[in-house]
C-alpha cells in the first residue's frame, strides 16, 4: 500500500512538472551538443525522477561536461543553486550559468571541498550522481563510505540522492569497473544503504535488456548502439 501511494505521488509530481521540464528541454539556447544527446539521455524523465524544482539546492557528483548540470541549473532557476563537482569549466565560461558553483577537485576530503564551495550543512535537497560512482571505485583514494556519509551531512532531512550508472552483471560487484566502466547495481545499492540512506524507488526508464553487460559501452556492439547501455537509476532518502 505504501509503495502504491508513493507511485501515485511520483506520477502526480511528474505530471505537474512535465510542462515546465519540456519548456527547458525545448529552449533553443541549450547547447546543440546537449540537444543531440536528448534521445538517449531522456531529459524529461531525468528531471522528473530527480525531483528538480525551482529554488532547490542541488549537489552534483562527477558533473563531467555538464549535460545534467545545465538541466539542473535551469530547473532550479535563479532562486536555486547547483554545486557541481568536477564540472568542465567550459560549461560556465562567461558566467552563462550564474547559479552554478564549481567544486574544486582538492583537497581530498569531500567535506572540505563542499565547505570551500560555500555549501552549508543540512542545506542540500538533491544529490545527483550520474555515471560517476563507478569511476570513484576505480580510484585508490576514493573512500566510498566517507563520501556517502559526507553527502548525508550536507543534505537536509528528507533530501534525496539520485544515482544512475552503467549496469554490470548481478553479483559481479566491482569486477567490471576498471575495464568497461560498469558496476553491479545491487552492490552499489547496498553500499549506499550501509552509509545510512533509505531506499525510495528505482526507474527502468534507462534499462536496455539487449545490452551485453560485460562489454564496453563506449563501443558499438550488435545488440545496441553506443550510448544506449543498460543503465539503472535509484533514489535514496536521508532519514528525517
């Protein structure tokens, strides 16, 4: 019964935000490279599942070239803020996304990085980690539990962590992270739960049953085109 109520709530929220999300997606000022990626990235589903709303405070882990950063910046608007970790500086040249703060790559301690960027404890409503956690586990310097616990410290009660990554075979744990940049979904889920998060819901919007979970998603293989790898998406919640 609780799950049914949650799904109804998610449906209502998704329907209410669909029009504003679509306006963001259709905005011709978005970079052309982003618009070309929309078919495989599914931005409407991404924003809805992430619960991005005007005025929100978002922390993005492993922002990369900034596809998601751009969407989040536009969704939270001028009264919101996006703290983008490891963002390509080219995304914010000329102050084109004034509500985005780039988090430096140093020092090693994540809490020190967040504090240096001006983040306050208990202020973040959404943490996004898309296709970045598997890379973290590839680094000898990455203390996963420290990162997850630090995220919790900076999140407000009831805040949510949204994770999306490339699927590896069930039970493989970290076997495929260094070679084909995939991670076992259940392993990652259990790691996050161990840190103190509560599981909320998952989405199959980015799943691809034809994907070869042991192959590199950088290369074309017979079962699918590159960029359409099987991707799992989870939402977790910081307890009140």
